[in-house]
C-alpha cells in the first residue's frame, strides 16, 4: 500500500507477480524502496513503488545438501528432488541442470570444471564429464542411501552411507566395489587425502580410518553424542570432525588420538570444511555458521543471515573463498575468512567502506576510518565494535548516525594485552570486519 497524503488515502501497489508474504519494507528516500519477504525474496523500486525489480537470486528453493567448488568461479550444488546447479561466476548466477532423476542427492564432488560426481538416496551415483551438461547414472550395486562422496582424482573415489556401506571406484565410476567398515554405522561423510589414506564418520560420533584404500578400517573414535556429521582432513596427520551439539574433535597424528577442541560451535554441525590446519568453517543448524582461524581453539559465530539450517560448506581449491548452503536453496559466500559471510544476491550494498586501521600494528592507540555514502537505508547509522581473538566483545567505538563522508574514531587499547583483535563496522544490516594487531 502507498500513500502520498500522510495516510489519508492508500493505494494498492503490486510487486510484479509475487504472491507470497512480505515481512519488511525500507525507504532510502521517496523514490528508492526495498521490500523483503518469504524465501529470502528481495525487491527494489527506484520510482516510489511504481515499478519493482528483483534483487535476490534464487536458483532453487530446494534444500541443498552438498556444494563443491573447483576454483573461485566454478562450482556445483546438489539437493532434493535431483536438483543440481552450476555457477561459473562465483555463485552470483546459477544454472539449474537436468540430471534426469528426481532422487534426493546428498552430496556432490567436483574434481575439476568438467568431471563431477554426485551421490544420493537408493545408492545413486551420477557422473558428468562435461561440466554438468550431461549426466550418467552409474551402477553401484548398492541400494542404500549414499550420504557422502569424495574423489581424490578423476579415477579414484569413495562413497559412504547406510549400514556401514563404503564403495570405491578406481576407473572413474565405471565399476564400484565394496570396502565396508565392518560395522553397521550410518556414515555421513568421507574425506580422503590420498587414494589410500582416508576417513569416514557417522552416527554415534564414530570415526573410522584406513591407510590401505579401504581394505582395512580402524575405529579411531567413538563418542557419546548422537553423531559426527562432518569430517575434514587437512593432510594425512591433521584433521577435524564435528556433529551433534557442535561437539568437535581434532587429530594431529593421523587419527591415532582424537581430542576435543578447546571450544566448539554451539550448534549442531552438519558440514565442516578446513582450508588448512588453522582456518575452518562449520555449517550448522538454524542458520548458524561458525569459523575458526586458530585450529579450533576458538570458534567465532558469523552474523546470522537466515534461520534455515545450513547443510553444506566448501572452500575454493585456489583461494580462501568459501560457500555455505542449505535449506530453501540459500547460499552464503565469504571472500575472506575474517570479513564475514554475505547472502548472495544480484545487488551487493556498497553504502559504506571500512579502511584498515592506522597505525597497524599499534601500541595502545590506533585510528579506524570508515566512509558512508549517501542514500543509506538507516539514515547513516554506523556501529563499530572491537572483539578479541575468542570473539568476546571488547568495546563499542561508536554507535550513532553520521553524515555521508569519511569519519575516524580512535581505539585506545591501553588496558589490553598484545594480540590480534577484530573491528567490525555494521550499517544497513550489512557489516565488514578487519583485523588489527596490538604490540606492546
């Protein structure tokens, strides 16, 4: 509804053919209006509501169970009802592919831009050798659900699932044979670092390892929780696993011992991915995402962009870019592990700029400069908070409205110990974070 006479009369305004619910509307000025509604939909008007165009990009509203990126640009997702998507521009646009099935797909593994495998319910494994244009359903000789899949190269791969089933191929999926763990555990995830050395995990917080390509498996860990749903090995020695209630364990000796990390995510972890021994991301229930940059010693909660559960996470193989995906086809993206996750859409707000503090490193006092542009949704409101390495709030440097232009606030760390700190600028429901180093 729209009024031009202080509410005396109202005129019904339709936004395209959208018929679902709207929950919020914001005015930048009399002409520029933003509206948001169900399933993450967003619209914008630049002429006072006469015409609207969609900002949000949604390739699917299906649940996404798996996501896999080859590099910063090319990636794939898989989910319910045989849904597979592909992007060639880092996730800003997605093309829904046709694998020829409607079976739920539980995971996906892109070996390179052309060779992609997906696994799912009923023992399904799909293969594409031309970047997803065409798909072949492979004969796996199992009928149980395959929840996890991992390929170390275009020829050798493994898939895991119900009843302790582990299947293996050494010829690109043409033939599969069983290399089961010897138990009946429901297996959720699998990660191999070579064609011989790998791990799988599942219900009961069990972790199994092999060093001979699955011929023999050893149960390395058996916790007391409901399950371990994600495992990520950095190399043959170091790796992490997590699951129910955020319980997270770490090994630095190839799985001979698994110990609890000093802290852990506070939500159930459905997917886990580490870029290296220090940097990792956990995709969690109810839209929570956590990250660590110190090998799991501390986990920092990312800004919560949705209440929908996240089931998949993957890093680019060529950089620190990371993507998280889950229910309703929601995909989050982060181009730098310390700057925060952003909801992917057609238009990225550029209403502010956060500069690196100066001096940096600093001794006690440093300056934080930021820039606000005109046309902000919240009339130039800006808030800058400082956190320590554990994610604890140290201080609020500023929290008020500013005029457009550059502004500087001072941070006095006289009473703080040396170390790494983070400062976050929040404005217009978006934020940016940078790191600073205090040296005394």
